[in-house]
């Protein structure tokens, strides 16, 4: 059965979500793919509370946009998603830009809550579809949010993994280093290495990222799409819509 | 009760103006009115990020500085006039992170000089904020960031309704309440004025801002458009996409603004 790249990524993310105990996931301004992954985990029966920041009707927060940060500060968010204009080999995130501060060469939108959420959430899954030496760099131009912290600085969690359009990396915070876990269909360890600006380790059992099953695809294109339509109409039209119309 | 144009006239050049972003009741109507009055040197504060209204004001040449945690048009992509202005160096950008902006406003709300906030240490945002400082926390001994109280000159947002007593109803968008509490003046545009008093209604009172904090109200029907307003109307994606396309260049923005900001107002759809 054929599938869209976004569907493969949503399934890969969903496996990472359920791989660790997860009671509450918050999804922010990141790509809609993490939201699809969360819904997929929920629709498969995972007992997860899902807080979607940008949900217009039935938004989970009643104390305004500060509530997400307040409850994350308390440790009530087990998992958050972040991306980055640049991500480096120590899992530092750059959402500021390149060139002289504050991004005089290329300006990205800005750091959003990353400087707080990355350190206060129980863990973070990094997601960036573009996998190129331009995005995955040896050292970010500016640090919006640090991948690891010094002793004496309160930090609750780190990156669990980095999922891109080419592969899945795990992250080892003790060593500050990514480990290649699986490559997506059509990719190899060599093709990933050629497209990655930072050095990384390769897991002993590195394999291919599993393709979505028919059951997963049916959930994504049905109940998951229905949940996402209001918040991400453009995404739903592009990824799920063509099939619905066909 | 004043008119929209009177409200815009009451915002002095150079004022620190706090605006909520596209998911949280921005007054696009007031932003357009500020552009029409030719406001200059405004310092905008994104609460906690910035969107369409901020990009519009930058494009219209009203802005000297933006303090924000991010500026974007959501699904329509990068904010084109913000991005161009950063590259050209024509505005000063003061980068923050969302909970820091909330905390700085909450400090003012509480009348205390600063608020501590975890996280941030190790971010270059901190290195570029000489007004933020790191202390050893009492009680825990951890290193923690202290953020100064921030008091905007003006809070500007758009609410579904105000009542005859001057109270404003914002529902669950409580950041607008914090913003009103923390600002010297709160200027609120509304869809409509309704009879009665929200504070006497147990269902409405928790989503209301008391008139104590509201300096002026102006009626502006569809005043959040093209941004969504709670459950009253949706996000006009086609309008924002057209803006994003045209505002890529200064000339394109000028053409867009001539039609959408400066032309005599058409009847709202």
C-alpha cells in the first residue's frame, strides 16, 4: 500500500511516543506531523492526555497561553515536540537565524517557548522534515534552546530522539551525541551521513524505519484526519485530502 | 466609548504597545488604524509571540522595535515585513521566550520588581538580554534567571463584547487579562456592546476583565479579521496567504496596504 512521507513520519513518531511512559503530551506551533502522531497513538488506544495548543474549539487551556508553561514548569507535561531552523550534533536548537544576532543573514521566526520547554518538559522529540547539511549542522549559529545543561542548572528532560525526512536518531544526553537508529525506506547509513552536518554514532541494530501498516494508514486517513481538520486544514488537504477525493 | 480612529490617535509615537498574536484576540482593526494615522517609532511587545498585526505595522513603517518570542504568519509562513526589516536592520528585535514575557507581565500585575523563571540558562537569548540576570535561588540554591517587571504603555486587543459598564469579555484568553492588568492603558476594540454587567453574571464573570483595567473601548465589527475570533468567526487563510505573497516586497506591501488599510472602508462581509 502506498503512503505519503508524512504518514511514515507520523508512524515513526507515534512509536517513540508510546516507547516510554507518557501520560500527557503537549503539541505546540511545530509541524502538524507530530499532532498526527499523537492522535495516532491515542486512536490506537494509548491512555494519553493530548493538549493541542492551537486547537480553536475545545482548547485544553483555560488560563490563557501562560498555562502551558506553568504546568510544564511543574512537571505535568511528559512530552513536547520541538524543531529548529538549525539543529546541531549536541541537540542545540536554533530558531533565531543565521548571521549576526538576531539573524541578519537568514531570520527564522524566533524561539517561541523552546528555551523553557526543552528544559522543563519530561522529554522532547525533535522533528524536522528537511534533512540537509544546512539544517543539521555541526554547531548552530545561535542557541535558542540548549541540548544539554551544566550541573547546577535545573533541567527535567532532554531530547529523546530526532526524526527527519531521512531517518530516526536517538539522543544520549550523557554524551551529548545522536545515535542513528533507523533509516527511512530508500535511505542508507551512507546517504544519511552525506546529508548530515554533524557526526553521529550508528546503533548496532540499525535497520529500516517500518512502513505504516494498513491499520495505521486507515486510522491516519480517517479518525486522525477528522481530529486535525480544524487546526491544520492545509496539511489535511495536502496529505490526506487527495486520497479522500481519489 | 470612542471611535477606532480616536483610539489610534490616543497612542503616542514611541509607545510600548503590547499585542497578542493571531490565536489570542489581536485587534487588527486598531493596527490598521495606527497605520492610517501614521504612527511612528512604536515599540511592539508580542504577548508572547507576534503575528499578522505586527507584520502589518512593520510594513507600514510604524515600528522601531519588536520584543517577541517569535513572529510568524502560522500556516502562511514567515512574516514577510518582519523578516525583511530584520535583514535590513531597520527595526530592533529583542528576542525573548514565551514564558519569560508572561512572567515579566505577571511581575507588573503583582506589583513586584521581578519574577524568577527556570530554563533559559544556556540559551543565547539570555546572552543578548542585558536586562535579564542569573542569581543563586534562595531556598534551592539552583541558578535561576530573574526577569524584570515589564509595564507596557498600551495593551491593545480585540474582544467579542463589552457591556454597558465598560467591562470586557475575553473568555478563556486570560493572557489578555494579565496584559490589561499589567499595562498603563488597555485599549480594547469589540464586536459589540451588550446591555447589563458581566460581573453580575456568574457564567460570564470568570471570562471578563473589569472596567477598572480598561481605558477605552471602540466598536470595530470583525476587528480581528483576518484572524479568528474565538467561536465567532474563523481564520481567513486566503486573505493572509495573499498578504504573505504580496508583502514579500515593499512595493507589494504598499499595493496591499493601499487597498486593505488606506482605501475607504468597504462594508464588512
